[in-house]
C-alpha cells in the first residue's frame, strides 16, 4: 500500500501538531495488567505522562486471537513486536510482524490484527496523540498478576467494547 505525497504531508502535519513536551520526568513501575477484550496488557505511559503526545501499551494475544476490522479516527497507531508473531491487515494489505518488526497504521485506514503464530505474542503499541488509553480504561477489567492472554473472552465480563467504541472515535466493520 502506498500513500500519496499529499497524504504523507497531512500525516506529518498531524504528528507535528500533536507533538507536545512531557510535563516532567516520569518513572512508572511495572503497570498493572488488564484484560483488553481479546488480549491482555497494560498502559505503560498515558497521555497524562507524555503531555498528550502519545500513549504506550504492552499487549499480548493468545494464538489465533485478534481484533476485528476497525478504524481509528483520532489517533495513528504503531506496533513493535517483542516476541511471537502478529498479523496485521492495513488497508487490505497483510503484514506478518516478527520480533524486531514494526508497522504504522495511520488513522482513517481500516485495519485488523491477530496472533497468527502458535505461541502467545508480546508487542508494544503506540498511539499518537494520546487518547486511546481512555477507551481501554473504560472497557478493560483487572487481570491477576500471573494471568496469560485469554484464548477466548475473559471470564470476567468486559464492558461492551462495540457500544463504547464510537465515543472514542473507533469504528468497527
């Protein structure tokens, strides 16, 4: 998938407009993990920590688990795989990311992801500007310290992700 020069310029303007300085030095101990609909993870840095510039998440999915096709209208998204495998379909093009690989999914372009490997994966997820972490905080439930990525919806009921998504600029389908 290639984007036009005008789309690149627009993306750079959005990134530059959303770049803010962190308000102060932030050290955060290991964050508490939560079930995020189909996966497990934690908000490592929120917009409050970064002056609104971005949020950083660590996420894991069990083999075969994934997030259905959706579009972010407010944030750009980037993935960095630490372990396992992550299949991402962006704008109709499929990418298989392995440890050390990264990918950017710009806002406004539909995408979906799943663990296409045979072991639990582990990856970092960046959203800029920040804001997506508030959606996770509204829909996630705490996970036990020793929890692994679920192989189906977690036993604890998760608030209706699809019902709340629109409030956070996320469109499914």
